């Protein structure tokens, strides 16, 4: 299936046109290459440069806000200051205490493991290991039984 670009006048396959309203099935009137040229020209204008600058600033502020909220949550929920968290990570070599996988801290892919009765922080785990011990009720007897089961019946590790 083809469509004619109203900018260059060429008949092109429909996959070379961006969606205007995907839910309604509408394609833009200009092909992607003509539209890209238009956007490039617009970015050279004062309004385009300002819009681009604002978008970059918003993206940067979003990252700073996420980090601020992450630190605030650490303080509130665990009584853990950012430098204490960094110390924990360093002591663990930035790896999960259980499986030794590298912790993707910059992506927020970690869990602060804590004792649910006392609230004291035990360490930093990867999300799957934290979920696993949680599903096993944070109970060493159950975890030992699960480990023995895997040893007796075979495992995949």
C-alpha cells in the first residue's frame, strides 16, 4: 500500500509515513524524510532552539527529582543516608549479597533488604533475590528447606 507525500509529491510505501493518530489509523501527510527536514529547519529557529533547550532541562530535572525522591525514601523508610547507602554498596562490591550479580543502581534496579520486625538494614540485594526471600517469608528454616529440596531433587545452577 502506498501514499503520496504532500511535500515532495512522491508516492511511497505507507511505512515511510509516521502516525498522526495511530488509534484512528491516520498517517501524517508528509513522509518521514520530509518531516525530518522540517523538524531540522525548525530546530534552527529561536523557538526551536528554546523548545529543545527546555526539553533537555526537563529531562535532566526529571533525573535529579528521581534521585532526590530515592534518597528521601531511603531516609524515611530505612533511616539510611545516601553516604551510608554508598558505603553498603562499596562493602558489597556493588553486587547482590545472595547471587553476586552486579547491582544496576543507576537504573534503580536494587532492593534495600531490611528486617521487617526491627527495621534494621541487612544489605542491598537485586530485585529477584529480595523477592525470593520475601516469598519465603524471610524465614531461614523455609529457605534452608528450599535449598535442601533443590540439592536433593536437582537444580539448574
